[in-house]
């Protein structure tokens, strides 16, 4: 009998995703295209929220209790260039930890689902 593991389980659960998120934010904060959006952000809280959001997006438990995507990005007026930079950094962070391209594409498809809740708010 074959069991289908979620991407969340394949990556090693929340602890592994937390490491990906830490590396992801290293990339984000080094990128002048997007780092200004995080100037006044509590990065520890941001990392926790992002870890829970990405864990859920990859098939893990839904522990995300933060604001809705639209509410969280309200007033930021994020443009496609910003969204694309964040997606690239997430891709690179997953690849850095040895996640295969098919799994990365699967993860990024979940992120794409919230694009309309993030852009132009």
C-alpha cells in the first residue's frame, strides 16, 4: 500500500520549513527591490507567521492565525515585480535546502493562488 506524503512531510515538517524561511528572509532582506517593505517589521513574528503559512500551503496543519493575505498587505501597493522577487527568493531558498524542482513548482503554485490577495492592495 502506497502512502502519499504531503510536500510538508517530504520536506521534513515545520522544523525544516522554519530553516527554509530563515534563509528565505536572508535573501529577501538583502534585496533592495523588497527589503523596504520589512523596515518596521518584527522579523521574529514575521518568520513565525511565514513558517505556519508555508507549512499549511505545503499540506501541513493549518495553524496560521494571522491576518488574511489581503489585510496583511493592505496599503503596501505591491506590484508584480515585488511578488516575483519574493517568489524567486522562495524558489532559491527551497532549492538551497535540496528540494527538487517538481516539488518547488508545486509549492510555488500554492503561493500563486494568493497572488490576487496580495497585489495592488
